[in-house]
């Protein structure tokens, strides 16, 4: 399994190098207080990394909410069972 991940990593790194080589120009960004020229490959890489991080954060938060609901549900079930055992 480790070899598969290594192979995929190498493939994507090579793909990134090819994309960067085929797009040598720059992109001009005019943000609120900053203007900058960035290489197209760098801009694409930064966008992909930010998307990956924000997607992971969203999944982590969503999973935490689901785990919390599940935990509350099992706690209520355990409490109901304890009451049933007392009677």
C-alpha cells in the first residue's frame, strides 16, 4: 500500500512540473491592499493546497458534529437503560 501512495505522489509531482513548464507566464493579482505577480504554476499549487486544507477542515468539523450527535444519542440511550434497570 505504501508503494501505491509513493507512486501516486511521484505521478502528481511530475504532473505539476509539466503544468508549470507549459505555463511559464505570470498572473497579476490585485487584492484589497496588495498587488502581486505570481507564476501560473505557483498560483495553481497554492489554490490546490488551500482547497485541500479547507476541504479537510470542513470534513473534520462535519465529522465532529456527527460524532457529537452520536455521543449524545448513546448517552441518552444509556441513561434510559439505567432508569429502566432501576424500576
